[in-house]
C-alpha cells in the first residue's frame, strides 16, 4: 500500500507528533492470533542478528536487552487496543513505531518514522527500499509460524 493511501484511522494509532515516513502492508490469512502474538511471530522475543544490525547499528535504536513481557524484539510495547499493538523505539536521530494490526482475516504491519535529526533524512530512504522488499516476507513467515503453532497438539 502506498504511503498516501494509509487510512487516517491507522495513522492515528502512531504516537509520533510528525510522521516523516510511513508504510503499511497487509496479508490476508486464516491464521488467528492476538496482535502481540503476531508481533512476536514477526520479530521474536529478542532481535535476531540481522535485526540487531539494522535496528541497533544502522538506525541506532536503543532496544531493550533480553526477553520481557514489556518488549517485542527489544522494542517497547507502548500501547495496545483490541486489534492492534504499537511498538516504539528511539535513536539519537529518529523515532520509530511499528504497528501490528490483526482483524477480519488480515494481519498488517505499519512502520512510522520521525526524523529527529538531519541524518534520518539520509539514512532511512535507501534502507526503506530494502525494508519494503522484506516486509511481505516477514508477514508470510509470521503467518506460517502461527498456523504451524495452531496445528500442533
């Protein structure tokens, strides 16, 4: 989905005072899980090595270490609703929200960024191209994990 087509109801779930980048991807699925379960299926309890490289090294996000009921892959669980959960992280040059929504046979992942320093304008645009290529696979892989978990006795 293009950034201009994102419904205001979705944008309103972000905590950012200003949104400089947003994307929103949706996958139709029969897998049923809570938004937090979807977020954990997408990203795990702790960040993978690749996520560490992208989030901590390239983007400088200050992520929590270790497992916690208050975090998903180091991102702080900031707020949740019946069908959504918002994860937040900050670095010295940008602030991010990951929004996972699960409703009506669909799961969605929204990425919202605010550039807090000029560097954000330089670092994220080239990385965003890779991000947009990876997110559909993240959604498909999460759906497979949830479906597999539901099939297990």
